[in-house]
């Protein structure tokens, strides 16, 4: 059994379809690869398709396409970090490469039975997240006993951390010959910030962070004290006294488990009680599918924020947050070179 990170495509347009239909994929527009027999043949095929591309890019694409067409095998494990979501899906390969023409622009696939679609990134140790943070779309993960640790996470256990298992984790990691794999620097930074917030802003402190973000956005707020909140953590409004619209009810859940529809319906009930115009449900652990589906019916009155959304809002407003909060969450803006595949 081998562990693979298969991201699919850079922007995650097809990841929901992949989870629904049961496959992992590569978004290349190359023709059917089932007839290829070697990496060199794959290289020649890609050189003919992209004669303008640099040789390093061609070799990277060839290695990834060769992996999905020939190296990923039945019973291998696949990890798919979800774009714009603080979750990672884990599945088991149940067949071999398929060139498909029935799912839009996605053609290169392997069938996968998705075991978990909602594992929060915070369930993985930082070293595992680093391994899963490759900027490539397909990468074999071997170091730091990643396979054994992910199996434990799938069982519902905590990540046991770096352990010594004979025969595992000795090789480098990459799609061929231990090649260096470029890292998604933005995602790595997000993971570090996410881990810090989860440790430092537990329970009511997460509501305090959301309250500060709303104030930075120009709202006048009332933050409920710790303890029972009557279904509302924050009331917010515009204007000097906060009496102008839109009037906002906010519920904040700091648990790492996804919120269900009872939480959403509770917020909607509070909106009615407080006669608010809009509602914001912040759930650090994200939302299950039922919540996401039902929330569509309230698109013009309710917004859902998971950990990613909250971090984006924090970064947008960081310079306007109170100095006390900045000291609790020390961040520095940097420039980083974007390494394309």
C-alpha cells in the first residue's frame, strides 16, 4: 500500500464532483494514457503537446501523469487536500487508471472509495501537513511514517506523531526518484496560523476574535460574556450606536467537529427573536453536507464561515485589530516567490 497526495487541479473546480462520483484525478488535457508504457514515452507525448514548455515543466507533468496512469494501484491510499476548505479527504483506490469522457473536462482518473471527506487539517501533525502541502497535483508521500499515521487518523485516533516503523519512511518523497517537491508556501503558512488559533483561541476566545474582526469591518458589536449565550455570541450593527442595518446575529462554534443543521436552525431562530437582517455562523470545524445544502436556501440572509474563511477575514483586517489581539496572534506580511509546476 502506497500513500499519494492527489490534489487534482490548482483551483479545486472538480473536487466536489470527485468526492460525489468517487475518483481522484489529474486535470491535464493530454490524450488517453493507457497505451503508454514508459516515462520516456510520456515525455515525448507531452513535448509534442507543449513544445513551448520548459524541460523541467515537461518532466514534472510527465512524472505526475505517469503516476496516475501506471503507479497508483488498487488498495493504495489517496489524500486530497480540499481547496478553500480546512479539510482533507482520505480514500482507498479501488481500481486502475481510467480515461473518462463523461465528466466534463476531467479525463485522467482512478476510482476511489472516499473513507472520510471531512478530516480537519488540525487533525494532522505539522510535519504531515508539510508533506501534504506539495505545490504539485500528484505526489507520493513516504517520509515521517505518513501512511501509518493517516491510518490511525482514519480509525478516529489522534495523529501519533513521528514514530519508528521498520521499512517505512526511509525514502525521500516525490513522484520519482525522491525529486525535490515544491511546497505550497501559502497553505503552509495557513496551517501554522490555523494551529496557533486553535490552541490560543479556544471556546469564548474564538468569539472574541470574531468580534474584533467585525469591529475592524466597521460594526458596533455586543459580545456575550462566557457561558450560556441564548443562541447568540455577538450582536452587531452599523452606525455610531450600532442601530443601523444590516443588523447581524453571530453564532461561533470553536469545536473541531463539523456543525450540523441544528446549529444553523438555532441561529435562524435567534435571528427571528432579535429581528436581525442577517446571520453569520462561524464553525471552526466546518459544516456537514446537510448544513451546506440547507444554507443555500438562506443565501441572502445567512453566511457560513469555516476556519479558512475566518483566517482570511483576520488577514484582511489584521492591521486594524487591537494591539492586544495582535500580540496574541503575531503575524508578519512577507513576499514569497511563486514556483509554478
